[in-house]
C-alpha cells in the first residue's frame, strides 16, 4: 500500500485510536513510516527513542497534555510539530504557535489536507537547511544554526523558538529592512491569525536578552513606520 522508499518516520500522538489509524494510513500511503502514541508520557518516550522527522500532536491528551509535550520537546529539539485539536479559538492557535509548533489543524479535518500540511512544513525545513550557513555572528553575538544556540560574549542566551527564528532572519540579512508583515509571514507561514503588534512584542523580548541598553539598541534597529533591520556594520 505504501511507497517503496521511506520518507522518514512520523510520530502520531492522538488518544483517539480511530483518528490515529486514519492519519497513519494516509501517511504510510505517501511513503512515511509511522509510530503511534496515545498519551503524553508515551509521546515523550517515543520521541526520545525514535527521533522522528515530524510529530503530529493532539492537544487534548491523557496523562500529559499536548501543551506540555510541546514545551518539553522544544527544550531539546526543533523537530517540526503540527498541532491537532478540536479547539478552534484564536487564542489556542496563538498559544500553540508561541510554544513552537510549526502548524495547526482543527478537527474535523481532511486527511489529505493534513498530509499536504506535513509535506509543506518538511519542504520549508529542507529549503532553509540547504541555504543556511553554520554560524551567523556580529561582534560578540553569535548564532549557531547547526546547534540552534545563541551566545553573547561566549555566554549562552536562552531564546524562545519565535525569538530564535526572528534573530536568525535578521542576522542572515544585515542591513536589510524587514517589514512587520514580512516577519509575520516568516513566523506564521500558514497565515494564522495573530494579535496586532505580535512582532513588536517578540522583538522587545529579544532585545531584553541581547541588548545592553534597549533604548539604544546596537543589534536590532527600528526603522520607524516600516519594521526592523539588523545592524549592518562590523558583522562577519
């Protein structure tokens, strides 16, 4: 039934066994290997054991809910995560994406659409990795793309997934002015509805962590009325 060549292993975390089996069927038809977990504890254990290339994560799980599973995964992994839930409120979408999820699908859903979303997220990841340098640096600030670590004066800086993505985009193109809409599209490529000024909030929190004086930033500069840019001079 499935394709002869595997495209990698996907962890499906869903307590409803009928839904889990349906998703598994459609993914295996497309050549993916799958592994199933039916509660949060099992999900974390299998993610550690199998190191999947993608995780489909239901939020309403027994034992440990999907929010906590995502939070724990993001402490040590940047594996793509698609959240799957019956909830459709905007606040839940924002919360999930803020925790570091890459996409969000609301039940009931089309299995074909779900597979298409999985493929799209994986394509974006491959495209980015093909063009990235290993390390971006500017003075005392360094971003290691391979290890997903940021340091300032050789000291580690703890960033959220969204702060990391913003810093990466800005550092990769020093001097380029990014509009808020461009940065929104980069953080939320599926067109999720987010609160106004969410980019300003992320930038403000990012500056708290990397700028000595937030009133006179030396790394991330505001271009009034447009957006933001990374300081161009003295970068490497």
